[in-house]
């Protein structure tokens, strides 16, 4: 995974930003120990506006299993980060390698961080490009 970030780097939000980015890198790398260390026991992860939902540490383990199925087929680049106390927004580009070639999926996550732990990760992806290929 490649992470290229821009955005606020000052004040109280910098630690929260680092936690959010580290959590994302850990999940993308299927590093269960690191992801769990950065996750609150009550974490809730939703994808696509609640199409998928993972809860707690068991949910994070399940999600990492799902991500592992994509190993070698996905590359994530953080395009920008906006943070305020308690919440981080990560705009990124996910590039999937398919038999038809590379497909770029824009994504945005809203991440709540409390006391150094991710408590909520709400992910939204623009699937129009992928849907056009599968039609």
C-alpha cells in the first residue's frame, strides 16, 4: 500500500490523523495485531453507507479476512486528509487490478478517534466505474 497525504498537520488533530492513517494501513496490510491495537473494543466499521457492517474486534478480524482476499489486487493512495478534534476524513483512491485492467475507485472515510483508538470508520466508495465494467 502506498500512502501520500496532504492536510492539516498541526495541533490536537495530528495524533488523531496519525491513528486513522495507521489503522487504514494496518487493515490494508492485513496486520491484524496492529489494527486491533488501534481499534476500540466497540469499533463499528460500515462500508457503502451501511451495506457492510463489522462490529468490535471480532468484526475487525472478519474484515481483515475479507481484505486478505484482495491481496495483490488493490493499491490505496491517500489523496487528502482533513481533521478536527475527534474526527478525521480520509479521501483516497483505491486502484483494483482486474483482468480488464486497472480500475480506480474514489473513496472517502469518516473516522472517529477517541483516546488514541478508532471507534468508528464509515466508508463510502464511488462504484460507478466498477459497475460500468460489470454490466
